[in-house]
């Protein structure tokens, strides 16, 4: 397993501290949109979005990512309307839990309102397409996720081409890190994301997954947003509802390549996978030890006795 040369392993998010030298965080996804990529509006209603976020926390998620606009091409959404979608969710989740909350937005005005509502992180899938966002983040002292993508927000980018996709992503992220640092964002507040499937075809994204260690070598905690994406569907010829196993395989590959955050829909399965990796690495103890630990090899779980007393 590749262990990235983290410049700042210990990160503080509000009331939560994560040591990325010993932890792979699971980020749950909550989209308050009527046209989201995966759930097609299932969590568009406010109460549904809040319930989904809190359920994810109960299921073991370290982090909840709340978005109001899909990355996919489409009509722009006014900043006021986007904020009205995500701010009430952030407020209610924050009042109920100290969990890490990120706002999935690229608009500075939306980011300001999200931070005021309690967001710890701004997850910008455009890599600072709006440079003013860096100032908003710096002034607030919150975290920023810098993601590689090429298209202007919500526009089509037909047939993306790269001479070496990973090398070009690394160069892009280095440039955006410099912009963020120059704006006053502390290095211990920066997270990077190569942007699986974002302006990339399936072959590009598979290569990113295989070579994830080259992203992680930049020294900042790296995020792998792989869950249920098209590269999994095209690789395995599966519709979105059947991509969980492929998503877990991709997330595990990225984690072994140095990813320290995985953005996933299936929270419980993802938590189990990441905690097993952590235990195998010696970063955490097993929940209990019983198998082959005594004079008699007792089964770890005794079958329940259903006979009458």
C-alpha cells in the first residue's frame, strides 16, 4: 500500500480532527437537486436531504457532502436559489451533529452562505473556475477541495484528450494549489481531487484509478470520488443501481494508492471496506479478537439458540 508523503497529516474540521496518516475518511453524498446523477431527486425535499445526511452519519460516515447543482452540463442555477437548496440542509445537519460538512459548490456567494450555516469545507469541482472563491475560503479559514476539470461550469466538453492524463492532472492541481496558497489558504486546509470522469472518458478514469499514487504524491490529502460513475458502468456493463461492488473496488484501489477520502453513496459498505484497510495497515485494532485466540477454536459468532428452554 502506498503511503503518501503528507505535508500536514493532521487536519482540523470544526470539532472533528482527522489524522490522514492513519485514517481513510468516508464522505457521504447528499444531493438536494431534482436531477442528480445517481438518485434522480430522491433527496430533493428538505426533510429527505436532512434525513439522508443524518442516516449517513449514523451509518459511520466521517463526512457529508451536500450539493445543490449537478456537475453535468445543464442550465445555470442562480446563486440565491442554489444557496436556498443547501443552506437549510447544512443548518439542520450542523445543529444535530458535529460531523464534517462540505458544500459542493463553485460559486463564491453560495460558499459564503454555506460557511455561515456551518460548512467546514467547500468542495469545488471546477478547480477555482471562480478565483474569488479562494478568498472566501481563506477569509473563513475552512478547507477547500481542489478538483481537476476542464469545462466551464455546467457546459459540455466533448471528446476530452490528454497526452498523459495523470501528468496533466498533477500539473493542473499544482497550479491551482499555488493559486489557493497565494490567496491565503493555509496548506493544511487544502484537499485535492483528480476528478474521476469529470471531462474524462472511461479509459482516462481507469488510468487515474491505477496511477492514483501519482496524485497522492503531491502531499495533500487526496479525494477519490468514484461512486457509481460512468466509468464503472461502461467497464462492467452495469446500470447505476448495480455499480456498488465496482465502486467499492475502485475506492479500494484508490485507497491503496494513497487516497485519504472516498466519496461514496453506499456508506455502510464503504465504511467497512475502509476500516478493514486501516486494520490491515495496523492503524486500528479489530473490533474484537476470538478466532484462534484460545485453547479451543470457538466460532467468532455463536449461532442463536432457537429451541425452547
